[in-house]
C-alpha cells in the first residue's frame, strides 16, 4: 500500500517494485507518507482480503 502524495517514497517507486515483483499487489491510496494513519479502514480491509486469499 502506497500513499499517492508521499514525497519521501514516491509512487514511481511502487511501480518499480511491480517490475521486480510481478505478482505483488500494489495499492496506491489517496494518502501521504502516513497512509496507515490516514486510511486505517481502507488498509485494514485490503489487508484482511489479502490474508484471506493467501490463507494456507
């Protein structure tokens, strides 16, 4: 999960990660550097869905 408005870890970095890890899930959120504080509900839903899909 990536904050679209993060000036320290900019969005192109997330897209570069996709090239290195083609199976990665990348979510660009309308948030800044502290996306975990700004988008708690959205991130918790995305995380729960991810864990449910990758449950052993």
